[in-house]
């Protein structure tokens, strides 16, 4: 019913590595044996070659254009995922600053980032949603803190709990740092409101292996000389993301995804419109189920990327996942730490897949309620 028979591809709701645009996969397939004009695979070319430097430049240029990155910001392509950024951010922005870092804890990933920051220096938790199971977000007026502040860290979208900041919070003159891993490139953002944005690519921007950092140039001066070379943003900026052999294939794929967003989708405003429509369809199916499906996030902060919910019992959760997979709707099981169901509907998940899932939800509920 819901499977794309012509390509034998299921609808993929995985939280990451996640669905990639079909056009991007087809282009990568064509270039895999021989990149046009090179006689070698895109996997084989030197990172110092003019060919790869052109790929790197194109990926950065397209990202800057899509996101309207202003002058005075550096775009870096790194490795290690957000896990490494949890450490690199405080190492670069907190070390030797005689100041505290502030963390807003809206879910599992914000908590993990905070834990790593504590290893580097003093941390203030200015808001923690643990008491309600991370099902909501704070309003700006509820944040507090005192003293000299090096930066304030937020997670724009929590993939496990399914809560999302829909706009930039007001932080006045504080340096705002954002883990944007799971909603990067899904919508327009005002980059100049941030001091640093980081994102692992495997949600919306490309395959696992490459991590994107957008940092205000002034903050590069905070990178201490005591940092090992690879852990210094300043070193990476000085070397143009070529301090070591970068994730060449991942950067190439990020460039193709950015090209798809520009040329086929029409930019981030249109991408956001599509994502809102997809999310609305699933949340409508959830809300109209008369309590059979229980959403985790409060309605005013529901994620457009990760729709999280439960059925009346864990046994029904298991049966739901099993029956959905049989219908070509894969990777719907919730994160192992919380259980339940999670539908990750990132950029490349087609509307047809979301419609198929919504229909399946209604059919399953009618049979089991």
C-alpha cells in the first residue's frame, strides 16, 4: 500500500542517519565510479586537489546562500558529530574566560551537552524540563542566571522528546550557542542572532560523518593556545576546514543536498512550509484518535521533525511497529531510552510517506481501539 514499488524503497522515518533526497542519491550513484572530468571516484580524489577544493567551496557557498549567513561568520566542516561539539564548544568558548556557561535543558541531548561542559568549567542550568519529562519549553522570561556569562546553550530540536524552538529565544547581549543538529536546513533562521551553530549532518544535511559549525569570527579569538590542534576552532578556520583530511564524501553530499534545496525545493522558506504541512497531517491523526495515540510534547512546542507518541500499552507499541514495517513504513520505534513511537519526518521524507503513515495510524486505531 505505502511502499514505493518502482524503486523498492520503503518510507524511512529513521531519526538518523535519515532519509536523503532521491535526486541526491541518484547523483551520488552516478559519480561514485567516476566524478565527471576526473577519471576517479568522488571517494578517491585528494582533499588537496583543485577538484575537491571546488566541491568544498560550492558546499560552503550554497550553505551561506541558503541560510543567509552574514559576513563575519566562518563555516567549518568538521568530524566527530555533535558529541564532539559538546566538548569543543566549552573548550573553545569557556576555557580561560573567568565566566560561567549557561545551559537550557529541554531534553536528552541538551543534558548530554551540559554534562560535557561541566568537565571544562563552571555551568549554570538556567532551566530544566526534567520535572515534566521534557515535554515543554521555557518562555524567555523564565530563564535566570547571574554573573559573567561566556555563552548560553540551547538545543533547537530534541529528537528523543520531540520538542522544538520555533524561533530564536531572546538572550539580549549573551552569546547564543545552538545544537541545531536535527532541524538544520529545515527552516530559515536568523544566523546573526547566534554566536555559534553546530549540526551533525545525518538528519537533514547529508550522511553521517561530517559536522557543520557556523561561528562568529570574533569568537575564534577565544580558542586557547592550550587546546590540541584538532579541538581548536581557530586552527580549523585558519586551515579552511582542511586541518586534517576532512570527510570528503560527506562534504560532497552536503553540497548536493544544498543544491537540491536551492534548485528543486526553492529554498528554506518553501522547505519550512512543506515541513509544517507534513507535521500537521501527523499531529491531526494523533489528535483525532480520541486518546488512542498519546503525544509526548505539549502542543505549543511540538517538533516539526520528530513526532513522538505512545499507544495504550507497550505491547501495542510493538505491534504498531511490526505492522507498519510490513506496510513499508520503517524505523518508527522510539529511542531506546524512552520507548514509544517516533516518526522522524525530516526534509527528505516525502509527503506521500507522511500521508501513508497517517492513514495507517487511523486504520490501526480503528482495529485495536
